[in-house]
């Protein structure tokens, strides 16, 4: 059976395909673009063209747009998938630093499992998006931004908010500050923010994932600031980092069951699912009784509304999560 991991991030969509022996068959990446749904359809078309849908397989979706993958057998958060992917690539321990398009994550691993994590998802400062905005403001590419920073002198950019930092950069340009110095300040701002997060989690080895893996200067500076070796796993493997983690979670033997969808000429077409039970009310009543009995037996029941709720936190607390629906 093939394991297919689909990671739809805010900037890029990654796919990893592993065979039954756990060997990487293919990794693939494309820009996510405006719509996560379109990105998911593009992934389905690619997998169809490559013939991966012609053999037994299972799909796990993760990332910012994971809920937009109708052909996923399982949906898992990025934290868990990063932990599994890092364990697969690097071994069971260490610290993973992922600088994504819209957030930054620092994950501590122990025995191949997530032990602790920190996440900056409230502001784009210190993320790939921050670098994109700053590079655009300086009229350079991100690669050129790093080269300029390497040749520049330290210039403080104190604002931790992307909007205010952009205003600060505009002021520096207006004062005639050399572009190299401003670029240096931008890079140091990102490195400093990431290092502050990473310093709160112990671990000798640090593994960098995300779009900054190919940025040698940032890897160098992050290593220097942390005082630890930072390993950036470049090449085709890192592109499927969460995808590989997603595949690792799949229980073997699952059939290719779409959640109300099927392939038709490279498109996902909604179909009418067979009825699992004769009367919905009977099933609903039975589920309420089952939950009631579980709770009366001393079980921990945790209700949640948001589809992005990290289920692994509930598992760690020894509870069982129950999705709640708001009607009206």
C-alpha cells in the first residue's frame, strides 16, 4: 500500500508518496495560490496522472489548508506531522524549527514523539511572509536580501510587528541608510525572533524546515545565535516534510474511501454516500447514550468547535475529543 501525505501550506503545497517499505517514491511541490481547494484539486490531478490512484493507497492531509482535501482518509495537525516527519528523517530526538509562510513553530522531540512545542501564529513577524514583504520593500529577491545582509553592517529593526517593521524600514530608506545595512537588520530581526522561541526548548540538535532551508546565511546566523548546530535538510525530502509525517501516521489496510467524493476525469465529484443506518435519530440517540456512559464511567470528555483544534493535546490530557456543531 502507498502512503500519500498532502501538506497544503499558506504558501506552498507539498506531496510525499512512500511505498509499503517506507521508502520515498516521489516528492512534489507547487505554489498553493489563492485557493486551497484548487491546490487540492491540482494534487489530485498530479497523483492521478502519475498512476498513484491505480494501486491501494491511503491519504493523510495536513497544513493550513488540510480541511480542503476531500480525498483525505485522515486529517492531522502540522505539529504532529512535523514530529513524525522529523523522526523519520533525522531520528527520534532533537528540536525542529519550522519557519513557514504565516507562522513559526518550535517542536521538541523525544523518542520520535512531540514532547513540547511553541508556536507563533498571531503575527507574521519572524516568518517567511515577513521576509517577502521586506524584500519587496527593498526591491530585491529573498536570495538577494540575504546576500545584501551578509555584506551589511548591523542596523536595529526593533519592531516585532510586520506592519510597524515595514514603516521602520521606510524611515531608514528615507534617512539614506545603505540597503545592505537594512537587509542585515531584517535578517537579524527574523533570526532573533526564531532564536528566542527556540531557546525556550532544550535540545542539542536543531533541524530547520520550511522555505528558509535553502538560505545559507540565515542557517549560519541562527546557528551562531543559538550556539548550536542547525541542520537544514535540503533537497526533495524537506519538501515533503509534513507529507512524510502524514504518511507515517496512516494505519495500513485502509481502503481508498473518499468522504463523499470520487474521481471523475481528474476531478473530485460529490456523490451520494450509501446509508450507514436506517434512521438518523436512532443513531444520534445511540451516540448520546454512548457518550453519557463514557462520562459516567469516569472518562474525560472534551468538546471542541474549531476544526483546527489540536487533537493531540486532548490525547495527551487523557481525554476524548468530541466535535460540536452549532445550529441556527
